[in-house]
C-alpha cells in the first residue's frame, strides 16, 4: 500500500496542474513595417529652395520652394531688358519629391498638338546632384502627343539630358562650370 500512495500523489499533482486554466499569451499589437528608406543624392536632404538660373542659358530663372519632402521650381524667363516674368499658371514648373526611388518627379509645361491645340505635357525629371553651387537635373527632352492631347501610342523614346541650375541670379559671380 505504501507504493500506491506515492504514485497516487504524483497522479493527483499532475491532474491538478493540467486542470488549471492556461495563461493566455500577452497580446501584442502588430507593428507596421518601417517606411522604405529615402534614397537621394548626397547633399539633397538639405533645403534646396531659393533662386537659380540655367548654366547654359541664364535667361531662364527658377524660383524654388522646398518643404523638406517636395521641391517645387517655378520657371520664368528673363527678357533682354533684364525684366523677369512672374511665374503664372501657364509657366513651366518642376515638381520633385524625395522618395525611396530617388529625388524624382516631373516637369510640367504646355505643348502643342499638330493642329496647334495647347496641351498640358509632363516630362520625367530627377535630381542627380546637389551641391552648394546648385542642382543638376536629368529630364526628358521631348514627348509625343496626339491631336487629342494624349500621349501618342507610338513615338521615339525620349532622350534625357542633364541640366545644371546654378544658385542665385546670373550676375552673382558664378560660372557655367560651377556645380558640374
């Protein structure tokens, strides 16, 4: 009988342990994945707002507004009299966003169909370099549109060229070679 008691005590202990309610695992809220890293050229994380001019044609001026994620450049043209047009709704503009795919966006302008109808057009544009001297952009140089102002289904692929924008007005003592 003494042998039965230790075995019985062991079974009762096991039964009492298994009869207890299991403790629920602690609840954890799912953690959303972190946003993808923004990949932009070195120096472009700084504020790029301000006045620029085109290195190859100083008559083209650019006024930039940078909110930290988006750089918007209004394009204006200077005249022979040194007067500068104020940007308006019909002026070309460049909108660039700092994204995981780079500092990318588009140039928005007005093009004309074969019949002469004004059409809104966009050209893919990206920032490839930011320096103290200015910005280097790479942009498509042309696009094909049909008579209904839609992107033409067939057309030659657009060439992308680099454009250098120098900080400040052209008479600020900068040279066309700065920033390249």
